[in-house]
C-alpha cells in the first residue's frame, strides 16, 4: 500500500517571497560593491562582489527549482519535479567553490604585487554588506532545518555577513597600519569561510542526489520502530530517500505471519511514520512469511 499525505505536502511553505527579496537585495548590493571595488581597486571587495553574484545566480536557480517542485506529477515524471531542488543546491555549491578557487589564485598573485587600496570606502561598503546579508539570512532562518535550499541560502547569507565583518576589520587595520597585504589576505580568508560552508552544502546535496538517507532521518531507528509494530516479526527491503529537499519517501516489506492487517492498519501506520520521522510518502508491502521467502529479503539485495 502506498500512502502520501496531503497534509505533509501542505507543510512545505512557499518561499517565493523570500527568494524575491533576497535576489533584489543582493543584486543591488553586488552592483554597489563591484562599483566601489573597481573605483578603489580593492580585491577584497571585488572578491566578495563576485561571490555575491554567484549567490544571486544560486538564489535564482533555487527559486526556479522550488517553483518547479510544486508542479504536479506527469506521466513521464511520476514523482514530479521535486528532485530539481536537490540539483539546484548541488549546482549552487559547485559554482561557489569554483569562484572561491579563482579568487584565492588571484589573491596569491596580489601578495607579490600589492595595490594601494583606500581603506575607508572599503569599510563603509562592507558595513552596508553586513546589514544586507544578515537581513537576507533572516528571510530563510525559519525554514533552514526543513529545506536544503533554504539552508543553503541561509548559510550563504550568514557567511557573507561574517565575511563583510572580516572586511571591516581588515579595512580598519589598514587604516591603522597602512599594510597593503591585508586586502588580499582578507580575500583569502573570505574565500576559505565561503568554501567551508559551500562544502557542507555540496556534501548534503550529493548525498540526496545519490538517493542517500536524508540526514534528518535515522534509518536504524525507523527499522527498529517498524519491527516493534503489533504483528510485525521482521522488516526487509527498507529504503529511505528524498523526493526533493523537503519531501522524503520510504518503501519496506513487513513480515506479518498472522495475516494481512487491512488498510486501516496501514493507513494508521503511514500516519505514524510521518509523525515520528517526517516521512510523508510511505509504500508498505505485507508478507505473511510463507514457504517462499521474498527474493529481496537477503541483506545487500536491491
């Protein structure tokens, strides 16, 4: 029996408004920061502007994927287009890491040929960045634990706020000391902070795209819980994977020697699976454990 809760689908909030304001705020800041970086010749500002531009692109991709995920299934895409949210998170992480590598490479070369940078304009622009990035991060804070796309947006914006704070500190230090090498150093430190957050997003999105068990679900706990249900003697062929960044599916074979418990039992069991583990799409097969053992009963068989 398969069971898919409408109440589970309704729990996913529409983040269209959050994505819209995030894109508007960050695109405006990219233009301001890039212009200031070119005028004063600050690599730290240009590095942060380039990253913010990839964030805008990532937000647009994630926004488009979120819209696609809400479309109904079709004869070809029988699970719908929810998996596009996972691909969007993966593309976002890869783009950021590529950009980080380019900035670090350029920063290393800048150490041997430092450029005089007016520290005061850098400091002012970075202060504006703290406000914009922190405000944008708050748009996704509520949903970050339930949606990988929202978490990716939150982490990027929170990291950018921290990065802008680092630029403020380096600009202040340049004002006090006149050390030009602080600008490329700030760019490198910014890049490593961004790379760290992007790597976590990359790891999570690769895991979901490979049908890994979502990190919010403990497979062993699910298995033990199913075995403890009345009439269930054993469980096999248990699979748990993500249909999207917000929807999880499960299939399992339950061995019940006393006979099929009926649709009411299965419907109640599916409700409990969602309540306990957040898995809204459960497909359960009942076996009575007769003479013929299920061909999928052995461990390691797919």
